[in-house]
């Protein structure tokens, strides 16, 4: 739950006011709960320790890149970028190379430092 959905906390009466949008009828519902009940409802959504959640599945999963490449080949769709492992490692190496002092000197001042 986003923090901006909590509209008010009353310390004297120990209540929390919050809202949610029901997707069935597209209405906003304002709810006022006891603070303890609010926390109990919030804690339900925290996964158990060592519980694995699936973030990406289907075509979005990294494991299905080969399948997606086959679909692109069958449909004749050209990819805008090359996402092969070699290209990604090469790009990463170039990015990390920018942080090396020698490379930074060569790029900035077109000077090659003398070896000692």
C-alpha cells in the first residue's frame, strides 16, 4: 500500500483513515480503522521469510529469451537491439571501463599516462 493513500492518523482516538479505489465500480472508498486493525490488514500482504515471489513470467522472464527469439524469427520481426549475452557483457565492460583512471584520462584529455 502506498503511503499517500493514508489520509489521516488520529493519535487521540488511535484511528487511521485511508482510501482505496474499487476496480469493479471505479469508486473511491474512504475507510477509518483502528490502528491495530489497520496494521493487521497491512501485515497480511508481507510474504513469509524465504518465500520466493515471481516477478516476471512468460515472455518477460529472462529464461524465455530463446523462445522469444524463435517467435521473432518465425514472424519475421527484426529486433531493435541485440540482447545477446556477448553484447551485454561487452556493453557492461565498456561502462565499467569508463571508471578506470587511465581510460578517463584518455577520454577527457587525450593523454596517455606513462607507465612507471
